[in-house]
C-alpha cells in the first residue's frame, strides 16, 4: 500500500505547500568541528537547509556523517562551531529543545508497546486528550500505509512496517526538522526501493525539512534535493544530485558516486587540451585545471556510460581499443577496453554498452573497437586534488 494514496491526514498533519527557491533558510550549520580525543570526526563543516528541503549526507563508513547528524539533533555536542534553527542559536540546547524528529537505523521501537502505542508515545507528553491522540494516530497509520496494524507489536511486523512505525512516531509531534539515520539500510533491496520513494513523497506532502544520512549513493541521488558529500570529516561537495554526479568536485566524489574511469599520468598541453603519450584529449570540463601551467600532471576522468562507440577515424578524442573483458548486467554489458596509452604501457577504460548494441555489433572478447570520449563528459583533476 502506497504512503501517498491514503485517507487525508488529520489537521495536525495538513500538507504544506512549498516553493523551494522562495523558502527561507531553516537550518544553518556554521564551521562545526567535532573531536574525540586526538581524532577529528568533523572539520569546519558548514551548510544551510531551506524549509521543506530534503538533504542527504553521503559518505563511506567512518567519514563523520552520523556524527554530523547527531550534532544537528543535539545528541552530540560539537567541539567548535554553531548550529542555528530559524536564526536561533541552538548550539548548546538538548534535543528536546530543537523540535526535531529522529528515525534511527535500528528503528528504536519499544518492543512491549503496540504500533499505536509507539506512535502515541510522544503525543502523551503534549497534554492532548485521548480522543485527539487516537484520531491523530489513526491518521498517521493511514498516512504510512499501516491501517489495521496498529494493535500489532514490533515483533509481529516486517522490517519495512517497523520503519514506517518509526517514521510515523517521528512526525507525530509535528517536527520542523526530520532527521533520518540510515533509515533503509536494514531492509532488503525491493522494500528499500519502495520505501525510499514513499518517504520522499510523504516528505514533499508535509513540507518537513529533512536530513538523511546514508552511504548508499542511489538513495541519495533518488531522494534528495541536495547532497552533502563527506570525506574524512570534511564537506567536499554540496550540490544537487545532477551536480555531484555530472560534475564531481574531487576524484573522491567521482569515484564514490557511480563508476568512473580515471586516466592517470596525463599532462596539460594547452588550454582545454591534455595528453598522455601521443594521445590528445580535448576537454571542456576542466574543473579548475584551466589555471594550471602547461606540463602540469593531471588525471582525466569519464563515466562508463559516457564512453561512446564511434567509427569515424577523424573524430577527436578517439581511442582504438581491444575488448579485454565483458561483464553481463542484464540490460547492458560492462566492457573493459585495452588501449595503448604509451609506447610501453597499455591502459584500460570501461564502457557501459546496451545489450542490444552488443548483440547488433557482435561485440566479443578480443574484438577491436573505436570509442569516442565526448569533450563535455570528460573531467580533469590536478594530481593534488583530494
């Protein structure tokens, strides 16, 4: 049952209309650092979130993303820096004073309480009547697709249903800020795909400013308005899903989000022209390397889906390759292509080719292929970039 195809929520859960660009800044994190002894978990992290915006904090395990979420929530005290909610400095306030709802990776449901009782737990402290609480819990159960399951205890619910209860409990107190800590990581793949879409639709309906921590790039790309990429405690890119995927700021971002080919050992020849051996690459996505002097060492990057098959020998950025390996992935093949980068060294570049194209062109191991690297899909990084 879909979260967005339910009976209308109660008046306390009335959907809010939002126009993202016109919305005021709701949350400001300014120069936040967090040290645990000699270990720096966060280093001078700054960002803003507008009211109704969905942000994803993305990064590998141990990069500091959950610590950042806990600092925003008030569960962890920052070593330095400030946190503002609606221009109010909440840096020293506990979680109870920040009007946030939190959904944990482990659900954190009370096992001895039913789904209804778990959802109602935070409402009882607000002094509402039993009838008001009952009506609001009914609306929340409908909203998250759990009508008729309110009397079940967590042990009798699936993982996806337990996460829905946790989500309903978090939004029951009408928070202005919803914090999700790896909310889908414990679920199987099909449930995760379904629930991420429904959480996003629910967030848009209610207009709740939301921050989600995840290490899953696909979750971040499909759910978020903006992605904050964290690497070793530092914010290395803040942008829309399209920006971080198509224009990754560093090799780390390029490699962490999606697959990426890196052509190492190249150098700058001229503005917009880079080379390795006798091969020359024309590039428009220089990523700041336009300021480098000729002769500077660089790394050229391109995503496998952007490597194009091309038979025109006059085309620029053309590589004459040989099929070194093929991996079947259903709708496409991931093909490893070997090419003579220098006189004494071969390099490999990977291409994602539709299965139909592979069949039509009879692409098999050892077959020679000409491939074209589009000038606007190449990225260039200085060897000093992180």
